[in-house]
């Protein structure tokens, strides 16, 4: 999974970005996966927000994602410990 995420009004470097997975079998818990942070100068330039230049991420998941799995982006504020999550719309391709 590759993309970018940031909180409006905050510096992207203040947040840890993780990918969260909730399976149909275990809807009570979310499994978090670390991401590799990537600079996204294109995002910072297009939004005219220098604070979001480190908003890019890349994550490899040890599973196939299908329609029985919910995928989230989880932003964890490293200064105050609060976290925010947002469900992703994932395109599934038949293979």
C-alpha cells in the first residue's frame, strides 16, 4: 500500500503513520503495521503546505486484501498520544 496522509493544521512529522487491518473474523481488534515514511514534495507543493512534505508512506502487508478485510490509515500523534483512523476504499482485482 502506498499513499499519503496528514492531519490538517499539523506537521506531518509529528505523526506516526500505520496501516490497520480488521478482519471479518475478528472485528473487535485492529492489527497495526508499520510504514516506511516517504517525502511527498508533490503533495506539499500542490497544497502549498510545507508542513506535509513527509506525508508519504509505503507498507507491505503479509496477507492478501479482499472484501472481507477493512483497511484503515491510523495517524498517531507522537506529542500527545492521540490517534485518528480513517477507513480506506480499496480496489480489489480478481487475480
